[in-house]
C-alpha cells in the first residue's frame, strides 16, 4: 500500500505518512511524471493540487552581462553585414550613375538603398549605446531593427530579441 505526507509520496512507509490508495498514488505519480508540480496534503484527508512551476533561478550579474553581451554582439554582426551589403550596392549604383550607365530603375534604387544604408548606420550607432543605457544588463533597451536588406546577406539571419 502506498503512503503520503505533506508534499511526500512513497510506496514504502515513512515518518508521519498516512496510507493512501493505489489509485491516488498512481494519479499523483502520473502528474509528477508529466512534469507537473504537485502539492500533497493529508490533513485531514488525502488531497493534492497542481502548482505552477517554480520561477527560474535568478541569474547572476555575470550571467546577465554574458547573455546581454552575446545578444548585442549578434545584433552588431547583423548590422555590420547589412551596412556592408548596402554600402556595396549603393557604391555599385553610384558607379553606374557616375559612368552614365544607370538605368532609370537603378537611379530610383540608388535613393532607396541610400536611405536603407542610413537607417542601418543609425541602428548600429544606437546599438553602441545600449550597454551604457539604463537597464543594462538586466533589461537592455534594444533599438528597433530596420527592415533587412537581404539581396546579399541572406546567409546572415537576424537573432531573436
């Protein structure tokens, strides 16, 4: 016969335990096996309640700094790749205009790409300020990421923020 006491359950007797049915034991064990947190009560009769999982352990300052720095580095790598790709495209379009070889579509694209380049450069500057802003490293205030230019950076994925 199984046994239970405050937040304890076993198939063998132990101090302060009361006898419970096999069905009660199996029910609680199934919940525990599924990852549920169960609070067992035996006063005055056997009962239990399913509890929410405990909060994750608090991270140390070193862990918070490491996590935030890793995220910042990933965002900086993406921003640098975007700036490099856009700068290359803007330069190529400028060459076409300078050499009087640009099509009307290329002239129009040059304006769009130059604006995108400026936006990504601004984003990169704002990333450089994140670690000096209030909230670092516990709750970094990440700037809004611009729309990616993917023509030449499809291998560089945006990290989750």
